[in-house]
C-alpha cells in the first residue's frame, strides 16, 4: 500500500469519525457534552483539512497518485 493510498484511507476514516461525532452531538442531552462533541468535530476537521493539503501536495509531486 502506497503512502497516497494510506493517506486517502485515513481521510476517509476521519470523515466517518466526524459523521459519528455529529450524530452524537445531535443526540446529546447535556449541553456540556454537545460542546465537547463540537470541539472534537472542529479538531477532526482541522486534521482532515491538513491531510487533504498533504494529499494534494503528493499528487503534485507524484502524478501517478492523482485521483481519477
């Protein structure tokens, strides 16, 4: 498995985690829990954005890894 494919897999997994946290956030009764979930969503989004930037850099450096 290449670095690019591992990176794509990681991004995909993190998007799944983000979706789960959104569901938990909507279902939470306690306002403190909602804040915790929203902060976690924000943190995960930052990681996803960072990895997506890295993915684009890899695609520019190594054209064979471009998404189709």
